[in-house]
């Protein structure tokens, strides 16, 4: 697949590296062409530095790897309101939360994923990759390590399938929770984790452990972060 990435921060670099390793063509576009070129050069074969508009067109999926408060400017710069993303899976990993506290900064009842849907008419928005630090995706899958569960939600079955494959390609296990109206709940979970982690608590210890049935694989990992590109804050979490 050809994957467009809007942004040049830590999440863009980590997932770009993982998807290129899996054999995808990756096109990176950011506000700074110089940063995009340096990142593409660092990631190597299969990664191209392009303009943001080029990263948003002609792709099988696009990752919106910018901070939540940069979403509107980035989407405007690529012409999202003109239908650039029509029919395309658009991955939203953003968390609009207050730094170190975890309180959501969107309007009451609103999610970033739904806001993005309004800013990018025709896009098949999928909420995913918002709970783990970028470093989770920099190691090659396998090696006997437990695979982490990546919660997702979206309204389009085909887009969810595409994003699920991209999750598997970087060593995750996709778990679709439902339609995009679940995105607010998922973003609240990120705020909950961030708040506990910054307060010095292990978020995993605040969650009940649900015993697995015999033969069921375990998925576990470290949970995070606020916005792509910011330094991650972590705490371990287990999922059944």
C-alpha cells in the first residue's frame, strides 16, 4: 500500500519506519519540507518526502500525525474541505488533552475524530494509535514479545479493515470497538491514562485484570501519550 503521513514528529517517524519495514511505500509531508526530507532520508528505502498535499492524495490510507491543535491548519493546507480525502481511510491518533492533567479540551460531547470528520468531508475517519508511545512501533514485530491491542473505531468497514492491517504490520492486534461515536470514549481513556501517569501512578494498576480462557493469547503493552510528536509518558497496562 501507499501510506501518506501528515507530520514529521515521533509518531510519524515510528509508524513510517514500521510500515516501510513491512513493505509499504510511505510518503511523508509536513509543515517543514526540510524536516520531511531529513526524516525520509533517515528512514531509508520506501520512504519519500513530499508536500503535504501530495501525502494526502493518491494513497490507500493517510495518518494525521500532528498535534490536536494543529489539525485544522494541516487539513486546510491540503484542501481537505474540497474533498481531497473522499473515500480514503484517514487515521486519527490525536488526543486533545491538557498536558500533565489529561482533561479533554474538546467541547462537551465532542471528539477529535468527529471534528476531523467535519473538517475532511468524505474521509473515512478511523480513531487508532492514540494510546501508545511512538517507541512502541519502532521494533520489528515478533521475537516472542506479547502483541499490544490497538483499540479502533470508525463508521466504514473497509477503512477499518485497511487500518487493521496496518496495525498488524507494526506488531499490534486491532480491536474495533464500534462506530465513530465511540471515539469520545476512547479519547477519555487516553486522558485517564495520562492523568494517572503524570500523577506518578501505574495506569495498569487502576484496571481490573480479567483472566483469560485457556489457549487465548495475551496482549499487553505500555500505554500513554497525549499528542503525536510530544514526548510520551508511559505506564504499563494489560488487556485481556
